[in-house]
C-alpha cells in the first residue's frame, strides 16, 4: 500500500482543480480499523465520490473480491494416561476425521462455478494445536483457518455446514468427541458493477482490463458495509506481497503516478489508499 500512497500524493500535488480527498487507513491487514473509522465519521466527505483503493493490481481494475472470515474449530475428547486408551477419547483422531470434511468442503466451493471468480470460495485450515504431553491422551485440539466466499455467499451458512458435516463425520467414525465451530472475525465481500463508467475510463489510462481480486481490501468496509462505490487499482504485483523483499519498481511507481494524475486531470470520478478519488 505504501507505493500507491506515494503515487497518489504526487498526483495530488499536480492537481489544481478537481475536488479530491486522500484518505490513509491503518490495520487493513487485521481489523480494517482505519476504514471503519473513516466510514463511521467521514461520510459527508466520502459519500459524493468513487473510492479508488490503492493496492497492487498492476493497473488492472478490481471491481469485486471475496469476503474474508477467520474461523476456529475445536474437538474435545477425554484425556487420560497413554498406557490405557480404552477409557479415553483422543481428540487427535477426531481432528484427523474432521480435516477430511474441511478439505471436501473447500474443494466443493472451488469447483462451484461463479462468474469472474475461480470458484465460489475456498476454505483453508491454517493452524492446528493440541495435546500437552507425549504420555497423555490428547483431550482437546483446536484448528483455525480462513474462509473466502464470492459475493452473495454467507459465511455463517458455510460454517454451519462445516459444523453439521464434521459432527456427522465423527459419529460415523464412532468417535465420542464433540465439536464446536465459531467465527473469530469476518469481513464482507465487495462488488461494484463491472459496467461502472469509471472502469472503462481507468482501462484506457492503465491499458489493463477489469477483474475480480483474490485478496481482501478496504473496499470490504467502504463498499461491503458502507455501500460506497469503490474500485481497486494500483501499481505493484501480488506476486511479491507479504514477502521479506516486497517491493514496487521505480518504473511501477512512475506508472502509478501517471495513472492517478491522468484520472485527476480528467475530472472523472474524484482518491483513498486505502485510495479515494
């Protein structure tokens, strides 16, 4: 996001006539705290404009992305001494059964057609923690992960399906373990009509097409919750994001500055990096 911030600041320096606002947000990678604060307190400034969210799209114009939900699944069994498993219920075995349910649900989502997206969604088991000693039968195992769903799909419905399916899987395996699925945090999808007039104009500036995005942005709040029109466009590539050598080339910064400058000079739309124009 820092690269698009620099590009937008340079573009605003050259702007003399078009009403524009540059909004810088924080915690976009965690709880979208900055976007929520702006949406709650600056609607009089934001509402008349179309948001341009500065993210690494290589100039492609993002008009939609999936929702993002972090979930937790806990398997509870009965602990005991490892020398006598007959009077216990090892939660590790229960989790082994449930992992297959998570995999099957994710595969079904990915194989469900959804226009503009590689599938209706995905579910990723990210971290599994359980057990406290090698000579104790594991009483509890917790798995956390994320769920990404295309616009129109409700995370609660999918997590309820996971709970029901996992419980059935345990029963079929003869396990006495119990299961609980809960939501840690959840942020909505975003969707702006691909026929929005600013998309065609941005495409002529960047030379790139409109597309859906595989990652979440502040548009989840500005569009998904506050119902403001938003698009995502900026220099840089997702291929190098979240890596120790994350970067945007000088040429990329120059292109980004030129894109935003041209957009301001045109008077079309009006910027957040989040980028709000």
